[in-house]
């Protein structure tokens, strides 16, 4: 915390602020005008001062990038801070109070984690070492703060030279690994022999900067790429420039080590693909025919075309898509081989992108084109990847392409991201409450405010804490149950259960909550006994009652049971906001809700779990509802559980 006082904004701060200003805390800093003390960020923060002084309203900013001079160099940092006015007895603003939280570790940690995730997701499964290195470099470019430049080199089989397979930000030569060889540099030899990273404090003379601000970077970190199958074998090197605006600490070092591991795994995987194709070719024409059969069995579009974009080979999936395109034009009788996209009247904007990517591939680069294709079930998203094919002399003679339907993958990623967003929010709420109350108690205890810890107030504190812990436990249980359900790992312990007794016990536990809200529960239940898993059926009923409380507008809830044939029928009805007919099936899906997550808390897992538990018992659930007319959830449960694999 700091205070800027008077017209000159004289700066006063507490001890915690010293960690932010680093090594600049001295006798002249405390009480000096802030524009002098923080000269390099004054232009950034002064508009916020002006805003508070002019409007009298507090303002704040989250994760603000700041280049701050501390610890001996201008350092990249991120701050969340707020400014609020300090008023004197007359109400005039006489100063500004600033609360600062440094979020540098969080912001940098998140961007590094994102890069590692991108490498794991996109760089694996490539069909050649060249394409794997290309993809890795493309991903490294996304974080030019931590990696201003990079080069990937691969060792030859004799381990006498290291060939550049991917670079950005600099121009570097291949390296010989003998002192007498051309372009020799001792760092690679040291790295290969020790199998440990090597720090180089000056760029070699034959390295040329080729990117924004790269000329200011001198330090290079060379990491070995180690074969995951043979820890003693180095397959290549990753050389990265180090960000001069960040300290090269343990976290930075650990991040680069993980980066090298991910890249090595991608290259080893691609090398295995190359070996498999070489072995297939060595088996002769019969084996090549088998490879063709394998490609025909793939749902992906696999093809090869020449410099004019004419298809020289395509598998059945490609042929089917091309034929469908011609049939839509009334040209279904025409051939697809030895013809290009223009001759088959591809959509104009796609054809332009396709031909541009084809030209890039013939220049030796790998290209990816996103495209949407119509299908019987609607428009689908595809990714088309074009890779150059070289002859023995290294010349590009053709281009291989793979087009894959990524619609479901994109939807899965969207669902995952939405869930993570909801989960982080829902878990953070009780944690924040617990943290703030703990801090408040600690402060009052230190100040000796004993009235705050009376027996009556302590009882309320423990009750409030218990509610927050229960909420956390419920959220975590829902996530664990979802994981078990998706993995098919829910085991039932069947025993005789009296449904009436169970409902009574559940309502007893919830009575305080119901009384506090003021909700009445109407029971139309009878003593029905069945063979079920007690814990799981209790979970079903609790979820349905909880939903009725959430969405029932504080109106009475009705719970009923009766027998139909060999089944027990349970109903839970509310008089609340209701559910639109088009949402009746959707609400039983994973992470789905009938209304926005900003309106009612929760992970959107409760009804999904309920549905799965009932299905495992051989039962079912459906809803009768209309918008703003209440909802009635009806459970059908066999009196004797018929175990069904979920």
C-alpha cells in the first residue's frame, strides 16, 4: 500500500511495497514526489491519478504491464492496482490511496503454461521431423517475450554436425561438431557431452539478428534435445534467446527445460513415422498397396498433388468429397484425378487460400488452411495441412495434404474452456470468503477485540465456515463423480433402502437452509422399499431438491412417491422459473444449464450426474416444464436394481 499526499503527490508506502520497487528503497525515496520516484511509469499511472482527482471516484486496473527499473535493470512486471481518494474533514480530496498486488508470476506462468499446452496439442503426431520442427517453431513464436528467438538443430546419424531445422528471430548456420569443422561452436559440444543446458553470454559472431528488438539480446541458452526412449542419446539442440527484461531464475530455467522435453517428444514421434514409411517403401509394391488400403480406411482426406495443383493421388475420403462437389454441380460423371481445384470449380475464396498454401509448400514450408464444408448434418469445420515432398536431391517434387474434420474437437475445447471458467469461478467464491473472514479474525484478534469472539459469534463463524466447506466439498464431489462417470468407474453397493425414510433424513439435514430461505416442502410420500445404492440415490434426491430451491422462486416444493408395476416413481416439483421445451434434453448434458451461469451458481453437472446414476440403476429421469410455469422432475427407478453399464 502507498499514499500520494498533496498537490506534489509525496509518496509514502509500507514495507510490503518495498518488494515491488525492488532495490530502489533508500532514504530519498520515502516522501519524495512519486513522479520522481517512479519516473519511468509516470506517464502510465498519472491518468489514473487525474481521473480520481477530477471525478472523486476510485479506479483500478488488473494485470497491467509495467516496465519498472528495479533489481538493477528495467524489468517486465505486471500489477493489479487501485486508486481511491483520501478526503479531509471538509470533504476535499487531499491525497490518493493506492493498493497494489503484483501478479507478475501469475501472468508469466499462464503464458508459459499455454505454450507448453500448445506444443503438447499441436506438435505431436507429425509425419516428418521437418514438419514437427516447423510446428514447434510456429508455436514458439507465440511467446516472443520469454523466447525472443529460437533455433532447432538436429544431429546427423554420425553426430558430427547439427542441421538447422527451424528458426525464428535470428539467422544461424548449421554447426559442425568438431573443432576443425566449419561453423564450429564449443557450446553444442559441451551440451551434447554433458547432456545439460549451456549458458552462452554472448551471441556468436556468425549469428545475425532477424527480429524486433533481437539485437538487444545477447544471452543464449542451449538445451539438449534428449531421446525419451534412450536418456543417454542427444538428438539435437534447442537454442533460445533470453528475455533481458526478466531475471533468469529457476522458474525460467524450468520452463525452458520442459519446452525442450516437449520438442524432443514431438521430433521422436515424427522420426518414428518417417521410419515406418521408409520401412513400408522397402517392402516393395505389395506393402505400398497395403499402405494405400490403410489410407483408404482413414476418415481423413489424404492426397498428393503437383505444382499445378492437380491431384495425383487421393484416398477414398478425398475422392468422395471431390465427387460430391462435382455432383452438386451436375458433373458427377467427371473424373477427379489429374484435375485441379479450378477445373472442379472450388469455391473462389477457398481456392485462393488453397493455391497460396500450395505455393508455400513448394517453397518448402508447411501450411495449414481452416475451411468449412457442408455435410448431411450441417456445416463442419476442417483443417487442411499441406506439406512438401522432397526427392533424393532435396527438391520439392509434390505436395502431400491431409484434411481433418475438427468440428467435434473445437466443440470439446469450447466445452472444456467453459467448464474451467465456471469451475474456477465457483471454487474461488467459497475460498475467497474463507480467506477474507480468516484475515478479518486475525486482525481483530491482534487488536484485542474480544467481543468479536463471543460464544454466540464463534458458533455463527463455525456454522458459516462449515457451509463454505460443504459447498467446496460438493463442487469437488461433482467434478470427481463426472470423472468417474466418464471413465465408467462408478461401482454400486446395493442394499435395501426405504425411500420415505431417506427423503425425511435429507430434509432434516436441509431444514436450517429451508427455514432461512422460507421455503415449505409438501410431502406426498409413502414407505417404499427398494434395492438400490443408498449413497447414490440420496445424491439424486439431494440434487433435485437443491435445484428446486435454486430455481423455485422461494415457493413451496412438492415431493411425491408411488409404485407403478415394478418401478418406484419419484417426483420433485417447484413453482419457479420453469424450463423452455427446447432445453428439456440439454439440461441433462455435461456442463449445461437452463439459464446463464451468471444468474445461479454451480458447475452445470448436477442433472448430468443424476441422469447417469439412474441409468446405471436401470432407471431414468425426465422433466415436465414450461417457461415461467415451474418444473417437475420425474424419476423412474426399478424396485430391484438392474445394473447397466454406463
